[in-house]
C-alpha cells in the first residue's frame, strides 16, 4: 500500500510538537501563577489571554529554533531521528519561517500590554534563540533553558505592576530549579546517545549524582516558592498544594531511581502536573479569600 505524503500543515504541527502539550504546559503554569500573584487575584481576561496564547506561540517557535540548531545531532538519536527537519520533510528555511511567524504573532500580543513588558520580551526571545546552541559548550545547558522558561514570570509582573519586584526574582530562581529538575530527567533519557555525539547536558555533568541532584532541585523549588509567597498569607490551600507537590516528587524519585529511559521519560512528561498543582493552590487561595 502506498503511503500518501503528509500535508505541509500536518508537518508544521509536528514541528511545533502540537500533539505533545506537556512542553507549553510547563511554561504556562508558573507564568499564570506569577500573573495571579502580581494581580493579587484574577488578572483579567485580556492578560490571561495574552499570556496563555503567547506562551503556546513562543514554545512552538522555540521548537522550530531548537530543531534547526540540533538537526545534525538529532539524526543520531533514535527518539529524534524522525523529526521533520532531521528527516528532510521540512527545510531549515521553512522551519525558521514558521518560527519567525509564531514569534511575530506573540510579539503583537505583547504590544497590547505596556512598555516594560515589551522591553522584557526582547531578552526572552534572545535566550530562547541562544539555548539550543549552549548544548555545544556549556556543561549545564538546562540552566539556560531554566532562564528561558522563567521569563514569563517577570513579564507577568511588568504587565500588571509595570515593574519587577524582588518577589518575582525569587519566583524565577525557584522556577529555574524546577526546570533543572525536569529537564535533567529528560536528559537522562538520551544520555547514552548524547555521550556518543558530544552533546553536553546536566545528566552527563551530574553523572551518578543525577537522581540526588534532581531531588534537591525539586525541594529547592518548593522551599523558595513557599518562603517567597509566605508574606502574602495565601492560606492553607496553598500549603496543601505544596504538600501534594512533595508527594509527586516522591513518585518521580520512584520513576527515575532506576535510570531507565521509560521511567525518566515518564517522569518528565508528568511534570506539568506539579506546575498545575501549584497554580491550583494559588488560584484557590485567592478565590477563597
């Protein structure tokens, strides 16, 4: 039976990982959490729409940049060998065009906010473009990804308050640790392949201390957010949510302790539930005030 060629639209959806929403959910929950904190409750439909759509668009654009940068590496990794650019189904020029179009739409959304938020969007774009290339020379590129995945936090505060307070920076630090935790789990999946092709990742750098470091990253994330948000007196529901997060962390330890590809990949894919739990605790606390 002859297989019909896939449409360009279907290939573009594959390029931006449309069927794998875990990636943009990992970005969305801390951004929306920061938005609720900055607004001291519901931020309004306009900002909610801007940050939700902007997060999805920028994550999709980031996938395009990442796959262009990694196309020569991805062909040597079984999990990524059939990505549209690596397989030749989508050209580099096409992928960059799609990424640029998505980033442009996201920028138009940002233009509906205020000048400080527009200003913060520029370094956010810069670190998104830089991240894929740090895997060539930086032993912990996941830290750069952590910065990229945390830029929505200061932007949420500027959109509401016009400034970035110390609280926002503490939330960024905590979120960076969470990114280090789940992206190290992700890196553990491809560690053997990455060693062969010379890619640098936190899983390789941490070596036999990878599992312990991941647990420390998770605990640091929970501790920093708990302490940073304590002065806001969010109430018991927020701390119940953090307790639920710690239970999830214990489950992640169970999944990754054997360092199997399946266990580590499942742990990574389930991380968005940690972000959702924190977000739910924050929203619920403001709602019940």
